[in-house]
C-alpha cells in the first residue's frame, strides 16, 4: 500500500513539475491538464478541466486533431502569443488519449534565422567570387597594359577584403562553439584598440564616418587574449559604422579603475528600439525595422563579441535612444601585477 502511494505521489510530482505540457482526455472530456500545458495555452488548469475537447480547444484545429485522430500522431500546434509547440498524441491501454506539448518557438526561430543566414552568405560569397574571376580575366586580357592590370589587381584586393568580412565572423563563431582555449596574458588594450581602429578605417571612409578615440593613460592591465579582444573591438566599430549616418563620428572610449576596465563604442546613427536592445546580441538577429534592411551583415558580430568578453570573465551591454544612436560597452576585470 505504501509503495502504491509513493508511486502515485511520484507520478503526480512529475505531472505537475514537467516543463512539457501534458493533457489527458477520456471519452472526449478533458480529465487532466498540468500547469505547463495550461501556461502554454494561456490560462489555468481549472479553466479547462471538465470541458469537452471541442469546448476547451475550439478553433485550435491541430490540437483537436491530436485528440480526435486514432493512433500515434505528431503535429505542430499554434499557441497564444505567437508561440509554437510540437504536439504528440497516443492512446493509452486504458483508452485515455494523452497529448504532450513541447514549446519549440525559439528552436524554430533559430532554424529560420539559420536558413536566412545561409542564403545570405551564399549570395554574399557568390558575387565577390564572380567578380574576382572577372577581374582575373581582364588582367590576362590587358597583359601589355600595366596600368590597367594594376587597376584590376586593386579591385581584386578590395573584393578579397569583402570576402574576408563575410567569412571571418563564421570562423570566429566556429572557434567559439568548438570551445577553443583563450590565451591569458597581461595586456593593456591600447594596442588592440589602435589596431582595430586602423582595420576599420577603409570601411569608415567608404561610409563617410570619422572615428574619434579617447583612451585613459595608462589603461589598467587585464588578463586576456590580445587577438580575440581586437576582434571584439573591431566588431563593435564595424557595427557602429554600418549603422551610423554619414558625416557623423563614431567614438571609442576606454577607461578604468583598480577593479574594472571599460570600453565603449558610440554612434549617432539610427538607434535601437527598447524591445530590441538585448536581441542585438542574439546569434543571427536582424531587426525588422525598415530603415535597417539594406544594411549589410549577418547578425553575428556582436554575438561573437559578447561571447568572447564573457569568456574573459567580463560582460557586454548596449544602451540606445531610437533616432539618436547607440552605445555598446564592455567591462573586463583588472589584474594587479
């Protein structure tokens, strides 16, 4: 008897605490519904129990099909608040029909972003590769004209740089996901900041954006990987330049104290809506703002940057006034030598 009670309590606990939705119906009446299922459906268990399936889920055709069709079934179920669940149904030996719901909204969103990213990368790789082939043919055609050849060589170099800009974030992301180790050496960020600024000057000139640098002298020492921290700063600068208005400066500022070092990059560009501030660090995130659709990029730069900073024991965040600009800042712990 005690063992039976313990088993009942055990299964009741699993039923109540499961993160997946569990619904059980008998003779077309909903008999049991756990809190996770009720939350997915936007209400409480009490508002569903005792109703017929058609009363409880009127208008939700996928959920009705899971209960009313015979045998094993698997269907996607639309949930309130534009969410999506993967539903699976089975008939128990008791004749009851059990339906399991697993919220897959974030996974489907990530899959969609991935597919969009792949399509964009294929497009962004195809055009430069075709251009390089074309310029190579022209160099061969103008074999006796060094001036023309020099012109097309320069175009090949410029196009190669564009290719590198497409490929590098993917390499950085692969490096991060592979869990590759960081170098930890005592450094001041002056050199990394100056190198990153030099690296993005061609992009800044192309977009008619100037870069203003303000560094505390001396900057505190941090333990870090110089190459990876340079990538962080370069990604921040590239992002600021791309989203800036022409003739408006981008400013990079670094300062610190005995405990923490801070580095911020500020632009006077389009800005970010409040509800998107945290999303800009999500992998493959692209804003739906119409003003931003023509801005190049694949939504990886700030994801890579924040991940690297957090692997250094720091953090990164953003603040913005829509229509006025954005500031992206990171901090790193200071070491005392």
